[in-house]
């Protein structure tokens, strides 16, 4: 039986290990606590891309172990209901187990005298009470019917028991004859139904013999498919290691973007903000230069415009004062107006004095000198140097990766070599040959099975023919008697046809006495055998209670716990039961899981030694990445920032600028002043004074157009972008604590460079660990997939459960149910023969020709 061992062990090479090393799980549990100690190091676990291993080549089995009885199923249910009425007790699992355990060494008569065995016997009698009562009734029937028939014949021969050929006059003779005729007819019909039921059951057995062959062929075909498909499934499992290996190799080839990228992402939390602040300061330098240029140009325009406006207003004020000195202003009516105008002459002056504002040229020259060095370009070099981390990682790990790739290739070779250690194909060839030989042997018995079934069918038909013969006599007797009966004829003058009917009925009675006890003997035997098979085998097999008996611990031997593993593996301590194996196979799971082959060979240890190779992890954990060549900010950039802080923009008096800018250009609005001057001129008498004042008003408007408006535009629109006020405010914000800002930027850059040069090894270690975990995650996906495939897809053992189900269908549905239905119909016929005998005897009296009759003196006969 060596091939059976190989069949059971053919899957042992590749169980997936759900038991990863505890060291890894403990590290995974402790690392979050260590990372929480520093919030900057908090990070999520590395994402692992799900791998697609495809689908294991699945076998499609042909056997459909399901049976639908059809119309005859109604009869099966009737028989089941009758058996339940006879035997309503639950399946005696505990009783059977005790009987087996008590008689494990063999049944001995003297052993049954023990009290415990007597108790078991009484319990068994109680369970079989219904069958025993029915069997006793059948035996009484078998014994009494022929005895009663013999006494009945002797009694009739002595012209007793209805044997006297004389019929007395009865007033209700017609009613009695009709009642007996109807009763016999109904009994005959019921007997006929019983015959049909028994014949249907008999035919059902023969018609399903071919289905039995179909079950045998499909089950054999499924077993061959199971054997032939398993090597391909194993090869597919081993081949899919390449999928995980190629993914890991791809990750190793991209170690720069992956590991270097993760290192970069961890360091950039400190590095990038410092470079960003330096880059923003470079932008602030350019904005400062533009603002200083705006202020310088605007200040020049305002100073020049202020001088011109001042001269124009002084001349206009002097001219207007001369006009007011005209003698015409001394006139009493005009004098108040002239005095009022004269009192407002001081308003013709400038309000904002831009000449006293400090020059920004020195600061502008310093900023322009600072901008000769492009700080943005220097910072971009720092970005480029830092972003070059993936390339550095790839270059510095090139030698290590070549060693890891060689290790992975060796792991794949170990897995393939281990799978080839087992002669699976040779074992399966032997198994297939065994199946072919077994199928040929079974097919060689098919003619004998057909012949035996034919003899069985003939025997059952012969038994039914006994009943049919009785039915024939009853039916012919009824027909002849009913057709030949003449109301006018006296008992002694009845016709030949009527007499023949009575004789046929009596012949039926004779054959009923001859056959009924034989039929009842057959019915009782089949009832006891078939009923107990249904209750003790078919029902517990259908609800799987039978498996619980077989799986009872220590049932076979006091020292052997479980029967199935003791038979298969010579290890009865394995927790494997027939019920669990059937359940797993019924769900079409893998044989490895169904037979718990991991208890014989734990493939997890092999996977831990190969796929979870600690040498690979050690090599990867030893990765060292040197980032000291990274320079974030060159010395030129540092000097540039320091020079900008010392450029002098913080020494400018911005408050003085804002104070002068917020003032108006003139003391009074010139347009309003000119309008008021014209209004006062209109109040004067027409003449030279009026015209002169209106001329002065016109001159003032011209001064507003030529001087004030350009100056206001110079303050509001500097290069069409910002007002002078906005430029001053921008410079004020930029210069506020400028040295402190520059110092902070340089300190942040120094801290980032220190992190890269001194603390990067810790970051590299953390990220390398996460990178290794992601690589291990791909192998874990492979091993989990192998485990799941072995559990549910590889060597699916549905054919094993199909064999059990097919045996149940053939033995119970095809044979036991049909046999029980046969005795059910035949038993009904046997019982109904008793009333048939009674009604036939009673009715024959009305059809047979009598030897004597009752005669009355008045000569009238009344037989009706």
C-alpha cells in the first residue's frame, strides 16, 4: 500500500504557513511605541501592493451525487412515515457505542449474563419494540393462517362452516349480496393498488441499475481527474513563487526611488522647510530691490514737483496780493470781499515737504550688490543635492542587491528541488492504474449483476403473481356471478355462469389460504431487514449520525483514540475524524486540509527556512547609506543672506515717509479755492477788479493741472503696480527683524545639514526596516496564497464525499427505499386477503348452485 502513502503525502511540500516568526510580530508590535517617542518619526506601515497569483487550475468533476425520486418519492415518504410510527425513537448512538465497546473481543454467550450486558439488551429491546411487535404479528399470521385454513377446509368438508350446499331464505338477501359484492370489489381494488405499488418498487430497483453504473463510472472518472490534475496544481503553486520573486526583484531594482524615496520623505520634513524659507528670502530680496527703486524714483518726482509747485504758488500768491492792493478794493462795498480773499492767501502753499525725506540710494545700492549673487540658484542647488538621495542609495547598495538576488534565486531552486523530492507523479500513475484495474473488475461483474437483478425481478414478479392469481379469481368470480345471477332462479336452479362465479370465488379463497402465509413470511422478513436498515443505516447516514459512531474516541481499541488517523497514518492521536473529513470534502476543500496532513509534515517550518530567509533580512538590514556629500546651502548663499541683512534697509525712517505721503500736496484743494474765488469775484461790481480775480482763479486751476495732478499720480501709481505707500509698507515689513529672520534661516539650514550628516543613519535604519517588511510582505502574500490554495483549491477532495453520497443513494434511495416500498405494498395485499377471504365465502353462497332449498306449503318461493 505504498502508493496510498504517497497519495496522502503528495501535497505535504507546500502548505502555507500562517505562523510567521514571532520575532517579526513582536518587532511590529514594539516599533509603534518607539516611534511615538518622537512625533517626527511617526509613519504608517509601508504599503504592500497586492499580487495577482492567478487561479489554480481547477478540476470540474462529473459526479452529481443528488437523487430526486420523482413520483415514487410519495410512496417512499409514506413508508418513512409508517416506519417512524413503528419506530419513533432517536438513533441509539450511545447504545451502539456501548455494545461495540462491551463486545470488542467478540460476542460470547456467557458475557451476556453480566448485568451491564443485560441492561444493554433490555435497552436494545426497548428500541426495537415497534419492530418486534410487528414481527410478532407477522409470525402469528404466518403460523395461524395455514392452521386456520386447514381447519376451515376440514370443517367445510364436514358440511359445516358454510360447506352445506343449502341456502336458507332471507328477507334481506339482496342487500347482503350487494354489500358483500361491494366490499369484495373494494377489497380487490385495494389489493390491486398494493400489487401496483409493489411492482413499481420492484421495477424501480431494476431501472436504477444503470444509474448505479453511471455513478461508478463518474466517480472513477473524478478520481482519475483528481489524480491527474494534482501534479499540475502543485507545479502551478511552485511556479507562482516566480511572481513574488519577480516583484521583489523589481522592488530591489527600484531601491533608489523606493528606499531612497522613503529616506528622502522622512528627511524632507526638516530639510525642505529650511530651504523653502531661504528661497522665500531670495524672493524678498527681489521685491525689496523693486520697492526701493519705486521709492527712489517716486521721491525724486515728488521733490522736483514740490519745488515747482512751491514756486508757482508763491508767484500766484504775490500776484493775487498785488491785485487786492488795487484802490478799487478800498471802496466800502468791495472792501469786505477783498479782505476775505486776502485772509485766505496763506492757503496757497504746499502741505507735504518731500525734500526733508532721507535718500534710499545707499540701501538700494547695497541690495543691488547683494542681488549680484543669485540666491535662488544657490538654493536650487541645495534642492538638487537633497533630491539626489535615491541615486546615492542605489549606487551605495549595488553590491548588496546583487547578493540578495542570488539568495532569492537559490530560494526558488530550493522550493522546486523540494517539490521534486517526492515521487508524486509515479505514485499517481500507480493510483490511476489501481483505479483502472478496479474499474475493470467492477465492469466484469456487470453481467452477473444484470443476471442477479433479472432473477430478483422474476422472483418478485412471481410473488406478485400469487396475489394476481387471487385477484383474477376474485374479479372473474365477481364478473361471472354478477352477470349470471338470476333473481327468478331458485338456489337449486341457478345457472352455470352464476355457479362458475361462486366456484371461482371459492378457488380464490383456497389460493388465499395457500399463498397468504407465504406472502406474510416474505413481508415480515423484508420488513425486519429493510426497516432496520432504514432506521439504523440510511437515516443516520443521511444526518451524519453514523459518522459520530465511527468517530467515537477509543471505539476500536482502548489505546487508540481516533479510528481514521490510526488506519491512515498509524497515529490515532491525530485529531482527525471521518465526519470532519467528509465535511471538508463535501465543501470541495483540499485534501491537505481535509486529512490534516500538516500534523504529519508541517510545511510551515520549510517555508520559514526558505521563503522567510533570515540571511536576506540580515543583508538588507546591514544597508549603510552615506549622505554627507549633500550640501543644502553653499557659503556664497550664506554670505548673500548676511549681506542682505546688513544692507541698511532697516535704517530707513519709514514713519517719516508714511507721514508725508499721507498728507495732501497743498494746504487747500486748489480747485475749491479757485471756485470760491470766482464766486466772490461775481459778487463784485463789473470791472477790472472782477476780471482780474477771475484770471487768478483760472491761473490757480492751471497750476493744479500742471503740478498737483502729476504729483498725486506719482504717489498712487508707481510703475502701474503699487502706490508709494504700499512700497514703503512692504519695505517696512521686510526690514522688520531682518537679521533675526536671516539668523533663523541659517540656523534651520545648519540643523538640517546636521540631521543629514549625523542622524541620517537612524532614519536609514528605520526606512530600511520598513522596506524589508514590504519585501517580506510579498513573500507573505505568496505563502498565504499557498496556504489558502492548499486549503480550498489544490487536490479538491469532492470525489471522496461523492463516493459516500453515491453509496448512500445506491444503497438507500435505490435499494432500501424500493425494498421497503415493495414489502409495504405486498404487506397491504397480504393483510387485505383476510377480508377478501371472508367476503368471497359470503358472496359465493349467493352465486353457487345449491343442492337443497327451503320449500313452503303455499308453493311460493321467496329468495329475494
